[in-house]
C-alpha cells in the first residue's frame, strides 16, 4: 500500500532527518520522499495522527506464541497482529512449542504461518534435539530454512562440553548460539529471587549466583571455543559485570534484558500474584540499577519483552504450581519509555536487529519502508483493554506507563 | 479494639499488635472455659467450619477441631488423601464445591506458600491459615507468644531464640513476625545451611553457636528438623546435628539462668531436645498444646463475629 505520513517527528539517529518534523511518502514499500511538506497528488492513504513520531521498525529477540501445540495460549496469526499493533516489525520466535521447532521442516512450518503478515517472523531453532540438552539439532539445515539463532529457550545447557561443541560447530556457518543463564543445581527448587521477599513469603529462592555462575562458565567456554554467543534475559548485577569484562576482552557475546526485569522488583510478590512469576525472577533495585547502567554503557545490547502468553488455567493456581511468564509486547515500548528517554528506548528496541538477522533500514529516501509509528507522550494506566494477546497474563497490569505505539508500516502493509 | 482488623487469618504479617492483644484477651476467657466441667459455649451454633487439610497434620487438626467443637460450630473435615484433588480438580473448585454446601469458614493447611492468600482472593469465606508450606503458621505463633506471656507476664523485651531448621519452617517465620510485633528481641540459631541467607534483614540476630544463643535468651523455641522438606542433605547426620544444636540437661544446667524451653511438636526426642529436658519443669511444651485450643477458639470466634456483623 502506498501511503503519505503527515507531520511525523523522526526518531532515528542514523538519519539526517532525526528530530525533524516531516512528511514521508511511501511507494511500493520504499520511502520515496521525505520533506517538510509533501502534496498528496496521487490520492494515497494519508496518515495524520496526534503527536506522531516514527522510527525504524522495532524488533524483539525473545517472543513465544504457542503454535504449534499451545494454540490456546496464542496463535502465530494473532501473535503477529499483536506485535504489529504494538510497534514491532520483526520478532524472533522461540522454539518452545509442541513439538519443539528442531528441524528444518518445523522452521518452514512457522514461516509459512507468517507469510501474509506484515511483521517478519524470525524463527529460532532449538539448539538440541527436542531441547533435551543432549544432542545438537540439525543447526545448519535449520539455518538454511530460515532459523536466525539456536536456543533451548529457558532450558539451560547443563553440559558445558555441549555448549563448547555448539559454539564451535555453529561458527562454521556464522550461527548464533543462545544459552539461558541458569545453573540449575544452585537454583535448586528456587522459583523467585532469593532475598528478603522470598524469606518473608516462604517461597523457595534462587540466588543471583545461579545466574552469574552460568554466565561465567559460558564466557569461559566462549573464550576457548570462539563462535557467537547470545545470553538472553540477564537479571543480576553480577552478570552485567561479567559480560562487561568479556566485551572488554572482545569476545563475540551479546546479551538482553527483559523489560519487566528493569521495571519491577521482587517486592511486588507480596500478594503471591502469579503474574509476577517469571524466569529469570524479578530481582532487587540494586540489580535494576546495575542493569540500567549496563544498558547505558552498552554492556547490554538489547531489551526484550520476553513475551510469554500463558492461559488462565496455567496462571490462576497456587504460586508454586503456576507457569512462568508474562506477556509483554503490548507494554514493551510504554514501559521502556517510562524508564528511559524516547531516543534511548527506540535505540534499545532496534539495536538487536542485526545480531538476529532482521532487516535494518534507515528513515531515508530510497530505503525499504520498515517503520514504527508511535506517540511517546501519552500517559496511561496499562489495563486489560490494552491487551491484544489471547492470554492476559501481564505483569504490567495496573502500572502507569508512558507512550503508545500506533502501529507499523512493513512489507508494503500498514497496520494501525 | 473490639474486632480484628482482618477478615482472614492468613499470616501474622497481616496483623496489628492490637489484633494480637485482642486474640489473647479473648483466649484468656476461653482458657477459663475449657477448664470448666462443661467445656463448651454455644457461641458459634450458627457457623459451619470446614477443616481442609491438604497436608498431613495430627495435633493442629485435632486442636482446631476441638476449638471449633468447644464453640459449638458445625464441623466438617476433609483431607487430600480422600479428595478429588488427586483427580485434577483445582484448589478453587474444590473449596467452592465445599462452600456451596453453606460453609462459613475454612481452616486450611496446604503445602504451597501463599495458598491461603490465593484462596482468600477467589472464594467467599473467612480463611484461617493452618500452615502453608514454608510461609506461615499463624495460630502456632500466637499460641507460642500466648504461652510466653502466660509464663513470663509479657512478651515485650524478652529475648527469644528460635533454634533449628529455620529455612523450611513456617513456625519460625510466624514466630519472628509475632514476637517482633510484640516487642521481643528475636534470634535464630542453627547450622548456616538451615538459615535463610537474608534472614537478618527481618531484624533478627543470627547465631550459629547454641551455647551463646541459650546464654542470651529467656526462651528457647526448639524446632524439629523437617527432613521431609529437604531436597538435599543440609548436614551430614542427625548425630552431628544433635552434637551442635541439641539441648540436653547438662547444657541447660550449665547456663547462667533458668530459661524456658518450648517446642511446637512433634518432638524428636534425643535430637533437638533430650527426654529429660522435654519433661523438665523448664519445658512448657504441654502448656503450649493446651493454650493452642484456647487461642484457636479465640481466632475462630473473632473471625466468626466479623462474618455475623
């Protein structure tokens, strides 16, 4: 669809139009003209919205939907629609479905489900067969089918030698290996952060050590094996320090942090509300401060909503029995924009694209139009009416947030 | 204060100091009642109480049932072994099914921390937490404080040490909250592996030497080692645990002052305390049991009055 975007503030530090209010003409999926004022001579669809801002399309490196196998949580179709309305033009889809996405035909299946959608679905293939952390899955074959990275989602790689081999093997074809940072023996049966809250509530705690010990191990292995490592959703101050040191050594490592781990501390657990049962667990303000510092100095490369829909049956039970996870696509930008400046928030939502093989295009004439439209100033309390996902398990319900996505222009389609 | 500030007893941390005072004043009255020849009052003839025990219990269940019967409430009992829980029914459905038979109050023991809090948000009945995982066991803490008050006049300013498996203990946690609320000084003592790492942040002293702890305290509350809750060994052997954290008569006699020994039961004789300590005049273990009935009568009576109002 050809469109004319009117009076939009460009937030794109790589563009010469950054911070300028301009009209943007999009024809055949490309930005054909950017100017102070463009006349709509061809009678294109005109988009004029309150306090409209545009940026490069946003990307999320860790999203779960549920299809195949858990369609009652979320389907790929509705999940991608939710992503589009929430401002994301590409998402990396985790392989924790049933069956697990661990073959090229599985990768092809999820890609086929996304074919007509404006949002790019970037499949993550399982690192090991059935994500059992025993034998490597056919990584090369999955990469050729379109897998952008390899991960057993929240299942840690328990065998250090397996990680070593995975990194060495995947380096043959520039494959990105993800290793969830959790040392299971130290974590034991811990389900929340080990701190005052867990002590007060009698819930089993998992200490920061359970994360940082695994991060330290993984970085040692990476230093030996070479290859490309991504450590998803770190949550502790110790992990930030370890990754900062690894980057100083020029190791090829990236990491992400889940937005809820930046926004909420474990204090919210006091009513045993299962919406806050997430993995990694919500930590302390000390950890949040270190994570924000890590974001500012570039130690942390990207943020993720770590979107994980769970049905009411999986959440409305005793805390011990509830599944982990919160949805996060709908609240991602507004929550980030509450913590950081809009410029920084956008940077965090676009920075991981290259690492995960998503298209990157600037807001410049001649570039492919892959754009998010948003209003950074609108303040609101996040409620059920803001949820577009099939599952409603959001840790952000009731939180005051700032800024809303209007939608996207991507793959020659506009979603508002 | 003539009524409780809460509609449920989910934990001590949800109570105010005045709530505890009111419960104790009411318990004083009921203690007098249960020592009469006719140990029963007609107060709750119009109330039906369900005792839901999703985890094994002997003394707590008996104590609650007796308290309810002494108040003339109608009582039904339910335990997980005979229930539909094993058929996959959720906790909310199980309880709502029971409540639809016109039950006013639920006394629940459950293996999961927060089960009582969870239930109170989703069903329409007063909930009394009779122990939820390693979270709270509020009536035990209330009867413990009541027993200290009975023996020493008050709890305020007293030094109380809780000895043993603090990590897996709801009794320890509720006692810490209750004692602190009433102005006692609280210490925990045990092997470091059985002390929660952040327990000091609850405002308690931490000691790993039993003799030092006992020399400091007026009251020692000896907890049972909960082997059934341990996923790995937190100490090499019971023998070695007893060597370091068991109280025997020689140790007790060698202290500078005569301290009071408490135990929530069931006792592992020869492990946390020896028989001669358990049976000595310093031990108030059986007083605790008797006070348990009076305190539980008080809690149920006060919560029932809120339902009636």
